[in-house]
C-alpha cells in the first residue's frame, strides 16, 4: 500500500513528549507518521526537545533534525503550529507569546473543536507534585528512565532481526508497577479538575507518556502519549471527534504497509 493511499488529513493533530536529543526518541517512526498525516493545526504539547539531556551531553542525529524540518515545512504549507513547552523544554517558557519561524509559543491554550467543545491544551507537568516540589527527584528518576530505555534499545534490536514492530519494555513495565498506575490515576484526576475549574469541556495533555481518551466525570480527558515508549498521537477529525493513533510500522527495510495498532477512539 502506497504512502498516498494511507495519507490522512485532520482538523488538528496533537503531539507531545518526542524528546528530540535523546537516544530513546523514535524519530524515524515519527517521520513516517508525519509523512502520512497532515492537519490544519498542529499542537506540540511539550517535551518536544529534551533540554535536560542536551545539557548533559549533545546528541542530535540527522533524523532529529529531519523531524524539526518536517514540522516547520507543514507550517510553511499553511498549517498553524502551536508549541506548548513542557518541563524538559522549559527554556522556551521564557518566550511565551512569541513566534519562531511561524511557530506560536504558549504556556497553554484553549482549543475549540469542530463541534464547539472547548479543550484546555497543556503539557501537564504543572500538576506533577514531584516536578513542582522535588525537582532533584525528577532528575534522578530521569536517569533511571534513561537506563530502562537503554535496555529497551537492546530488546528492539532483537525484534528488528525477527522482523517485528517496535515494542516498549519500559511502557509495559510501567503499567505493571502499582505506584506508577496510582500516579497516572492521580495525574488524570488533577488535569480533569483543572479543566472543570476553567469551565471547559475537556483537557488535552502529555507528560506521563500514557495515551488515553476517556470521560472523567463529565470532562473529556485526552493524553497524547509519547514518541519514546508508545509512539502515539491524537487527531481531531473534521466532525470534532478525536482519535488516538498508535503508530508502529514494520521495521523491515523497504516495506511500507498500513500501520499496525491504529486505534480509533470516539469522543
């Protein structure tokens, strides 16, 4: 099946937690996704560039540069690009309200869907107690996470030899740890409460690398996931419904097929 046949156009696309500048970033898979998906508005919902890691050691392969160029090219072709910084790219919070090469930078924004519903779009680290009150612990956790991703790289090297798709050991392990599952639940509650406080219909966020689309006591909670573990994005169709897309193309060289794991979720 050709790329043209699989190409899809949406009203809005939401991407977060790409972590460009790290070895765990699945830049090649993201490039595949960006080639096959377009939208009138693209929201970059934080942690697009990993400033924490780049401060410690420089890592920026060509594929990471290609991702930046691909996103900017969508802007030049007419798409609105909105960048909402997260904790890993918090240096951009010094430039809120400005434009860089046609990219708007905002701390948060209210998105109105095609059917008139309003969604708070925010990275979400502001509601992470560890990030807010014990940043040193967040840095320590980041190092442990890097180790897990290193193991993940070896796992997927074996999977590539077997002709299998990308699979995240770290994402699987996260959902098996009781404390992590509890943290996810508290995070979802906090973001839903903030949406309710602001009088909007839903919230679209990132930060915890766990894609979701569900009703939280009358608030539509959507998490975009990430491009390190789950390789997911959120798309708004032209009728205002939302879809969580999990993107995992076959890893065999030269094969282009319909992505596996595409999971539509009705709003």
